[in-house]
C-alpha cells in the first residue's frame, strides 16, 4: 500500500508534513534515524504510522509521565486500543499483568526507569520489537537542557547487535547534542532529518524595562489592548497566581497554570483554552506539554527563560496553524541573575557529594537523602549517576562545570536581549543552523510593528453567565434543548 | 471566614487544653493515637481529615489572622486562650456540618466517579464519544466503565434518570445553595468545561480554603442523604456505596479489636500480638469511640462513669490529670475510656 493511503486510513490526513515521509521510509527500511522536527510538526506520526505496517510492537521510551499519558490518551482517542504506558503510575498487580501481556500491544510507552528494571528487560528480550523510539532524545546529553541520567543507560540496555532500528526524536537539539544522541545510543550510521528550527510565522519582539514592576504594568496595558489567545510565561507559581488575579480584575478571561495545581483544574484550563472560553494563560514552564491548540497568537515571557532551547520550545506553542503570531521577551535589569538562580537552584552541590559519601560509609542508601529532605529527586538522579561513574573529586568538578554551563545558558539567552542584530539569526545559529531568509516584521531588531501581526482586542471579556446548579447539571446531561 | 469559624469551633471544643498545633493535626487527619483519641474526647468527628493537604505555612497564616483580629491569644507554652470576641463569633456563626470522621477523603472518590460519568453521558448525548477523560486514575476509569455498562448507558435513558436523582437528592441536602453551585461548577461536559478554584473564587468572591471547606461539606451532606435513602437514589447510591467508613479503626487497632471482640483480654492480646500493654489500651479506647455497642461497664462501673462526668462539669475540663485527682481510684485508661464514650453512657 502507498504510504499516503495508510496515512489517510489511520490518521485521516491526505498529505505528509515536511520530513515525515523521509523519516518513515528510512525507518521502514530498517535504518537508524535521528529526526529533529519542531514542536507541532507531527513527530509522533513518524512512529505511529510504521506501527500499523509492522506486525510487531513498537517500544517508545519517553521521559515524562505526563507526556506519556497525553500520547496514550490521544491514541486512544483515535480508537487505538493496543496501546499501553508502562510507568510508575501502575500498581504492582497492574504492572505484573501489563508485563505479562506486553507482546500483545502495538505501542508500548515506557519510562527509562522502568526500562532499567530486570524483569522488564527479561520480558523485552523474550519478544521481538519492530522499532525502538527514543522520544525527547536530547535528554540523553548532559549538554541538553533536560539531562536525564537514566537516558544514558538506554544504549547499554538495548545493546548493539540483533536489535531493531532506533528512531531518536527531538524538537530542540544543538549539533553537540545530536552527536551525543548518536554515540550514546550506539546508532549505526543513522539517517538524519534536521528540519530548520526557524518558524517564520512567529515574529520575535522584545521589550526592555528598568524595574520588575514596569514589566507588569506593560503586560496589563498590552493584554488589555491586543487580542489573544496567548500564554504568559513566568518563573514562579505565586507569580502566575498574582498576575492572573490582576488580569481577572481587569476583566480579562485568564487563568493561572503551574505544576502544583489540582489535576482537575489543569484539565479544566486545557479544555477552556482549547474551546476558546479562556483567552490568556499565565503559566510556569509546566504548561505546554500536551496542549494542542493551533491558534495561539501571542507568547509573552515575563521572565527570562533559563536557556535557548526552553525559549524555542515555549515560543513554538504560538502559531501552529501557520498564521502570524507574536513572541515577546520582556527584560528588566537584573533578570538574568534571577534566571541563573532558578537554573541552578535544583542542582546538586558539593555538600551533597559529602552527604552522599557519608551515607555510603554508614552503609545506608544514599537515596534516603531524598526522604530526609536534603535534596530534590531530580537533583539526586543526576548526583547518583555521576557518583556511580566517577571518583568523588571528579564528580565535584563535573558538578561545577555543569553549574557553570547552566549559568552560561542564561547568558546565551541574554544575547537575545543585548543584540541589536537579527534575533532570529541568533536563535537559529544557536542550534547550529543557518537562516536562509528573514520574513517581514522579522524581529524587534530588524524592525517590526506589533500592530501588523496581532489584532486589537475587540470586546471585553464576557463572563459565562453563571447558571445555578439545577440548570447547569441539566445542560450537562440533557443539552440545551 | 468559614475556615476561621471552623478553627474557632475546634479551638472551642479543645477547651484550651491542647496546643495550637492540635487543630492542624486534626484537620489533616493525622493517624496518631493522640489525635484520634482527641476526636472522641473533644467530640471533633466532623473535622477529622477534611483538609489532608493543608500546609503548616497556610495554617500559620490563618492563625495569624485570628490573632490579629483578637479572637485568639497564643501563650508562650504553645497553648492558647479564646477571647470574648471569639465567643461572640461562635454564637453568631452559622453551623456548617461536616462528616470527616466517616468519609476520610473518600468523598473525592465519589466525586471522581460522578464527574467521569457525567462527562461521558454528556458526550454520549451529544453523539461525540471521543474525548479526553477528565479523571486519569485507572481505577476510577474502570469503575465508571463498569457502572455505565451495568446501567445500559447506550439507550439514552440514563441521563434523565441520573438528572432526576441529582436534582431531588441535592434538593434535600441541607446546605447553602452556593455549596451546590460550587460542586456542579466542578463538573465538565460536552462543550462546557468546569471552572478552576481560582475562577470560582473570583466569581463567588471567596478565598480558596473557604471554597474547599464548603465543597467538602456539601459532598458530605449530599452523600449522607444518598446513603440514607438509597432506594430513592439507586444510581447515586452505587457511586457512593461503601465510601462511608462503618468501622473507622486503623490497621493495627483493627486487629486488636477483632481479638477483643473474640473474647481475649487486653493482657492476652498484648501477648498474642507481641505489643506493649499501653498500645493495646490505645486500641481499645479507639474501639470504644467507634463501636456503638461497646460495653463500657466491663471496665468502669456506672457509678464511676457518672462521677467522671460530674467532675468534667464541675471543673470544666477534660484534662486527664485533673480528673485523675478528683477520682483517683480510676486508672488513666479507665478515664480515657469514659471520655472516649462521650456522654452517651452517662445517663
């Protein structure tokens, strides 16, 4: 069958997006592939479609539980029943059953922690896989912004010989990270599809201020005059709440979103944002994953992102429909210090190395450091990995250089603020690519007019007429008629 | 405001005999012997475990407000005094009834089931069966699936039946309308998302913690109505069935209680279970609190029970140390038993 007709049959699309077909063809020929496709360009189709051609399961290694859950939900929505997520959400009984019947699934999502477990490996060794997908593959590189030590072990687990092809996927990887992906996964002369990271329909603005409060004043003014839908990224949970509170007071339909929220609240916000009843979201970087909204017109950064890759990913949530959108980076003096502090805040330091050693010498599990509140779980994972790879003195060195690296990453973002040359070019260069041509109203430095890109705000937010409970439950169950 | 009233009520019940931390542990539902026994001694069943995620920071903030508005004085030793101002407020305040002791957070299971079932039925009615389930918990999803199948949801008859049950059961639930509104605003359906706490708070002009408390109280009262009239609300009854705990004893206490009910003495239980005598005594006190048919007289004579309550009245205290001085021939264990039973055996 033609790939196009399979695409139509299972996904209802008539054409591939750029890159998808090349990636899929190489995967089908048994070739290892690295695909760098920007967010929203249909990465997951690159393994989902082959899944319908192969008659053996596809294994997808995914770093984030929420992402995994979202993928599974989406596939189930498309009526795919043979999909399962093998992660720490399962209770022991569910886990046993799942592993026992693992070979019956078409798509198996798995977290790296789970992949490292012995009985999981035994099961995987006993069955034949058609393809191994490493999603968010940049997590494998310590130079990536989201290093996951467990990812480094994937290469050891899947081995070199007699293995199915590997498809490594990422949206944001520099040349350095691409090299790491290839070598740590022991890939065999992989076919590489590198899509340009540039998104010409996202216009890049920036605004510089003296004080922090000035940024907030500007946002209040800007948001009340220009149309959304939009996302405002900020650094702290409390800030999402205070800023959204002020916007609500000003009559703008908006909501705060952060990782510590009631899970039901998060569902409501996503639902409202997608159905259009919510115009703005004030969020920490926890927002974005699994939000499939095509017509986001603005992304405003109230605070400096901790690195270029994060920035790219966050502004990439604008304009998925291909229409003009605006990303505005706000800066007030001293913001970089705050961003650095946030960047290294959740990172192991020398004192943790000492503590780790003393747990070891007392014959205690170093992981008790987490329970004893000495260290966060993510920081411990990094520490634990290096302590098992290197001598303590080397670990200290390693941590210092990584900390330095994180601070440098903030400086790189600062270049966007400091430059008076093209911001788009800076951004694209960071990923080791070159920019062929610049769109009109390219960026603040090339010269741009916000008014040409986004619309004026038309109507004041109309609050949903609050029904009393009797009417509302009736509408939910019986509809409006 | 509502939460402040609850705090004042709890402080009032504690009769200035516990530290300012005691309400915190009570609200979070701490499973320690002290907190659990205090529930019986000071009659605090309503409030047990209604806010399991309450943080110490938040609690301290709320306390500061009570201190600032001169309802509460905190003493150096960590104990407190209620002011006349607090007494005034207590007299005026509207009673909000809760049933924390018997639901223990299970009300959230009920609501999760309900919300997923409503979401599904709402989409089914609209002919749109692909949607992202609002509840992620696998067990809740399985339960809802089973419920929908067992009640033949495909025929379209389930929606009006469920609507009727919700209308009439909530109608009978004796809580403020705002509580019912909040609850229904937390449901989602086809083309109509639920509202977040922040949104509801903004529209109802209420703070987060008050919203939570009203929401919990509404659920408790509603579930009590459903469970007491199961024949009228067969669908809702299925969702709420088994969630109100009949025997709230915790793991270890439960084992001791079983042995005790099988006729073993406290000493024997201590030997069988290889636990300290005082631990078993704690378990028996817990049993006395929770088992309506517990015969107090097997440990304390009727005359002595009366003496204890007379002392409670005369000295206006439930402090064991004071009571022990008044009725010195009773052990601390006997005193705790009597207090745990409350007034029900006094007459």
